[in-house]
């Protein structure tokens, strides 16, 4: 009779999956064909049940996947707990719409978004503006610089001590995500992109999702994993099937205290005269740029055909 062991998928490339068992053993596994036939291929971050081969030459086989708390398509990862959204105040200039899309997806998927402002030495004034904006929106914000070391100790403490489960760093090309991760976790040695002086955009240099145990990266007892997640800056927002227009207000945490103050129960919070959200924006309780992002996302979602939306 075959033995089964439990573990977590650390990476997957070309149909081969590396699974770290609960006892710390690393196994190279294949998955049952039924997963792909049903459109539920295993992902990095999945908790799985692996069948141990009883005969020489047989493969370790992923037999079952535990129910996921959440999952993303690009990059392919499951059960993410914390998303560090990295951006620079300049070079490249951030898009608040992009940042707000990414944070709203995280909120919808029950992933905690944390804002990390990199390269603050390039423009301390702009960095302070973004810090104030996202703190006011209710997010944890960590301004830092890998050049002069400012803010790194606070961020490092948060990553190591205040997060467990799986955390990932996301950001547009050129913001210094890999440099930041290498600074926080020197043993990672991630390849970094070269910023183009002509177009002020970095090259994508990572290829596949890999989870790294924090305890091994830090030499401490820190629980959980750090994910190197390529593709976050290439999320296909043109389809934007993550949630429906009805879900959208709940994806902006700072809206929640005011959602019960609208005159109409079906208020869209876009143009109504007696809207609690619009009044809060007027008072300065909700940042104007956040409401602007909401309006853009609302317009996109309102145009989606029902069968294009995520069920």
C-alpha cells in the first residue's frame, strides 16, 4: 500500500512540482492528469497530498489539493496571505490607478495589501505624499531606500515578525523589487533588471514562482514563506474578471464606514447627490485619487458582459 505525505508546493515548472513536506523533505512530483483536465492545475502555495512510490522508477504523485483560500492566475500562486505592493515615487512615476487595482484585488481575495515605497531618496517629498495618501486610505505603509538604508529595518522587522503564511512582493518594472528583496534576504540573490535610461523602465528578469522558507532566508524561527512572483506588473487588467461592480465598494477599505450613509440602497457612489462616499470625499475623509480610481474601475466593470465576470 502506498504511503501518503502532506506538504506545500514550492515551485512548479513544466509539469514537475517541488513539494516541501511537513517534515522538511523536498520531493520532485508530478500531478494527476485529472487536475489539468478539470482546469485545476496545482499552484505554488497549494497544500497537497503526495503519494509516495512503492516501486523503483515510479514518480511521487500529487493526489489531492486542499481547498484554497485564494488563487491568482498571473502569477500562478495560491493561498497568499500578504502582498507587499512596491512602487517608487519617481523613475518610474507610479500609477495610482495601477496601485489601487492591485490593492483592491488583494482585498477582494482576502490578501492583506501593504504598500512599500522604494527609492525614497530620489524624491523624499513625493514619497511623503504617497505615504500620506495610503496611510489615510487605511494601509500599512513602509517608505524605504536600498541606497541609504532608510526604513529597511522597520520593513525587515514587519516581514519577519508580523507576517506568517505566504507573502509576496509585487510591483511594476523598474521599481527595484528584486533589489529590495535581495537587501532584505541576501541569500535570495535574485537577478535584478537594468533600468533603461531611454524609456525609464526595467526589464523583467524573473521567470517562475518560487517559495522560500523565511526561517532559512533569515536564520531565525520566522514562520511562513517569501514568494518570488514574476508577472505581477503584467496582470491583464483589460479583462478584469476578479470581481463584479457590486463587489467594488467593499474592495476599498476606507469606504466601509460610509457605505451606510447613502440615501439609496443601490447607490453606485459615482455621481449621486446624496451619497455617503461622495460626501466623505468632499470632507477629505476619503482621498480624491482613491475615489478617482474607484470611478475608473467602476466604468470598466459596468461595461463587462455578465459572462465575462468572475463567478
